[in-house]
């Protein structure tokens, strides 16, 4: 396969390189693209050095490319999509640019992999990180009894706002330790020793765009327009890996044991659920891992058809680069 990465110097672009190497993805040719500022930088991939080329409006830069992984922001994706796909390249986009477009599939391979074969614009959208890890956990439950409602509270790491946000969190702790006023630039407030119930901008209904992404994207991925989803997204002083507390209501009651068995058998999901031995997923130990982890599985005391569980996933890996690479792997493994 001839592969391109757009936004190669960013956090997700760098993760693309690591994941492609880890997955031993079949690459004949690799081209790296970035902004004017990052053009000329060199990166080593599988023992070979590659130079980042400036992304321009020249479609011939993508001639011969089979798959282009893009992670340079929604504006860049919208502007350059015609350039990237002009010669037939499949664009797997990590931004929010096309997620809700009806003619662009929104894909999590464990949930709706077949949608990846319906690409009239040669574009596949990678969902939001919080949505990805949630639907991986929802799928095995929904297969037993259709889910009617989902309530979710997310606890999102600083890395969800980029590498500079992680640096800011570290710097804030260091400043506070020295008795200095911490610098606040990436978040609405100081994140160190704090939690912030605000991710992305607020919309007219009082929910943030991040919360509305979970509402809209879940319906599309699961082919369930009637599914009710309500989210509260919170930034927490964790470096990497997002956590989610999830409450689901199914059409028929599901026992805890049945749910655990379904989680344990589901692709891309690891059951870590032994509270008596203090075994449950935590971002401290899940960061850098590929699967989504689920634990604290229990009946909802307020709903006879309800289940509660706790989900943790590395939002840079499964929530971004890994999911995109898995989409490409799914296509290669299942194309007719």
C-alpha cells in the first residue's frame, strides 16, 4: 500500500507512525505532509528517514496514494479533501469535518466496519475519541438487547487538548509547588488540582460541542436514530487516556454475568472487573494500550433494565490513530 500522513508532525500524526509500525501495516511507499512550518522536518519510520513536505493544492502530490490518514484539523481537511482524493486516494480523516455528512461513513471497525465500503466521496471519518471507546463497549450489550438510552460522564485527559496541554498541566503543578501562580492558556481554568466540566464550546441547548458529538455520532455509528444519549464531558488532571462512567437502559433486562461474558468476548474490549481485588481500569495503567477496557459492571439500582459500567481507553491510540489504521486494516481484510 502507498500511504500518506497529513499532519505528520502533530501528536496524532506521530501516533500514526508508531501505530503503523506496531501493526506491521503493509507499506510500499510513505509520504508525509504538514504545514509550511513543519515542512522539512525528518522522521524515522522502520529504519528509514522521511522528510515532511508542505501540503499544497497540487493533487499530483497524492497521485498513486492508496490511503491518506489526515489529522491536521477540520479546516484543513475540508479545504484539501478534493486535492487528497483527486486521484482516487481514500482519505481517512481524524477531524470533525465530515463526521455527520450523510455521504461520509463514520466508522469504528468493531461496531460498523461494513460502512467503510460505502464511500462515494472517497472519505471515511474517524469519530470523536470519547465516542469511539463508548460504542466499542455499547456494541456487545446492544447485540443482546437493543439499548434505549445512554447516560455518560466522561473524565478526559489533558492530552485530549494536545501535547501543549499536557505540558501546561505539568508546568502548573511545578509552578504551584514553587508557590507561583500557574499559567492558564489551554483550558478555561487551572487544571492542576481541579476538574473542569467544560470541553469545547457551549451550544444553545446548554451542552458543549463535545457532548453533542457523543449524542450525534453514537446514533450514526450504531444505526440507531432513536437512541437517546446524554453526556457530561469533564476535563481532569490526567495526562493520557479518557475514562467514562456509562449507564445504559436496554429493552430487556440483562444480568451482570451475561454482560460480563459479552464484554469478555467482544473484539477490541478487555474485561477488567474484579473489585474485590481492586481490579478495574484506570488511565494510569491503560495509557499506551490498544484495547478499550471495561470494569465496575453492575446493575443500575434505579432502573430494572439498566446496567452501569466504567470504560477507559487511550484516546490518542484507539481514540484516534489506531482506530483509523484499524479501518484500513478492516478494508484490506474484507474487501471483495
